[in-house]
C-alpha cells in the first residue's frame, strides 16, 4: 500500500481525493499548506501530491525545502495556464505536474506511473546491484549515483532518466519515447517535463574528462548519451 501525502488548501477537494485514493488502496495523509506538509513528511511517504497556490507556505516553497533533504517523488497540481509554476516546479525537482481540473483517471495514471518508475529504479538492472557507464555508477537498490567516485544527489525521476540513457548509449532517443518510457505518459503539446528533467540532469553531472557534455541535444530529433570518441 503506497502512502500519499496530499497537500492542498481546498478542503473540499482534498476530502474528495482522499476518498477516491483510499478506495484505490492508497493510504492518504492530508495537509492544508506547505508548513503542514513539511511537518507531516517523513521517510514513509511514497509520493507527495502538491498544490501550488496555498496560504502560509505555497507549494513551490515547500518543494524547495523538501528537496533539501528528501528525494520523495512529487506530483505538482497546477492551475490551468500556470506555465511558469510548472517550469519552476520541474526546475526545483518535481517529478511531474498535472493541470487542474483533472480527471480521477488521469490523476491515478500519473501517480501509478511515478510510483512504478520509482520502484523500477530501485531494482538492479546490470550485475548484482550496479549499472555502470564510463565514470557513472548507479546503485538502484540504494537509489545512489556516483560519478568519478563522488555521490550525485538525484530525484527518482532523474535516476530513472539517467538509467534509460545508459541502457541506450549513442542512440538518438526522441522526447516522445523518453516521455513514454520514463514518465509513463504521452508527450503533449507544450509539455516541457522531459526538457526540464534533462536540463536538471545535465546540471548535476560533472563535466566529462574529455570536456564533452554527457547528454547531447539534437534539435528536432531528441537526445543522446555521448559515447567515447
């Protein structure tokens, strides 16, 4: 049973969502602002559903503080048209976003996609417990990434994205395929989630010994993990 922290100041909505999620087998904890959300966040939480516009402490500030100490997956709930909030949320480490109003079916699909890739990222894929590529080592069971022996802090989505790149070195991967395979959703028009996750990943990976970028953008085609010359 996955444990969900639902943070939203709309008490009518949180009550409705709690009923729906509990019927689907989730264990739900509610909070009505960012401060309450941080107080109720602990290592037993599997996923945070986080509204942006809230009193006392908004969702963006809660996400910023959350990421200082936790890699817990976060699905941002944003009002329609709040593009800047979505981009900022992704920059701060949100795993995905869902514009309001949304259907129960879409919410459950997004949640399960995040939980599924978090679980998959924690399973060994190469050898007993490690996935290696050049100077990068991924230890899925520990949710740990090392580059040249130095730990690199990543969210579950960033780890899943890096793992997918490492399994397809030198291959051009379209944004559509990355969205389906890593985020578990079809790429919608103007959806910048993959772009932001790749950008975050680039910032966190140290420069290669040969000075090349780890991940190359091919305009109109997608991305590829650079191989040795």
